[in-house]
C-alpha cells in the first residue's frame, strides 16, 4: 500500500458498491442519480461520524433513570459547490443538528490555480468537526484548495468525503493535508482523461445531479 493511503478509508461495502455502479450507468436519470448520491452519502456518514464526541447525560426512561451518551460536538458540513450540495441531505438525515457551510472555487485559465469565489462557514463550529463533501475527487486540486481556505478560517478537525476517488486526487490531498481523514466510497484506479475526469466514473456530478448536462 502506498504511504499516502494510510489516512484514507475506502468503504467497500457491497451496498455502496452496488449504488456506485448505478451512478456510473448512463441510463440512470437525474432523479435517481440525485437519490443515490444522497443514499451513499448517508452510508458514508455512518463511518465518518464514528468518532463524534459524546458525553453521558442523565435521562428519565419509562422504567428507570440512567446516564446515556449524547452527542455534544458541533459539526459543520461544507459542500464544494455545486456538486457537493448533492451529498448534504444524506448526511443531515443522520446528523440533523449539523450546520451547513458552502465553499465555491474557480480555476484561473492561465495559471490553473484554484481561487475562492464564495465561502460562508458557521463560526461556532471551529472547535468541532468539519466534513467537506464533493462527489468526485479527480485531480484533487479543488478539494485541496478548499481545505486550505477552510483551515485559514480556523477549522482544524477536518474530514473529506468523496464518492469516487482517483489515485492522483487522493495522493494530492493526502500529501498536502496529512491531518485530514479521507473517506471514499469507490477507489477509481484508472487514469484520468485529458479533461481531468475519472474515466471509470459518472462524468460531471453537478450536471447529473441538477440535470444540466
């Protein structure tokens, strides 16, 4: 295993793999694609939220009073616009009290450097967890830059959730941000095409989620 993979979790559950297959199928329409992205995100969230902080609080149950764990950590979910929006509902179904931030990036046509054009993050979550979401991690440029901008605003405990992850993108983010845990539903171990798309993937996730292809 490559050294950069040590902080990457590949969620190879059969249910997830089955759903990823349908995402990549051109016969899958906008409505179904959107629903599957949300379903996969929920399944991924179960693992990503595994270490969320809890504390024991006393509750009054029907038969007795006892202490039981309650989540106390503040969580921010930050989709990378626009495709990342498709993953938000699945995660908030698991964690309805999470705050939602947004970050938008564009790439300079001359320098090819990513630039932030929009960033709105919940200010009361910097001491908690931040879950950055984007369906596809191809070159890794946008995700790595987004994490840079999020860190600059004080967030430290950051995770990245992507449905598809290519070796190039995973290596870039893991190398630039060794403190960030990365969760991937499917390791797309194939070269990117000349446009930077994952060839064994679902194309432009934003277009397929919003029906603009």
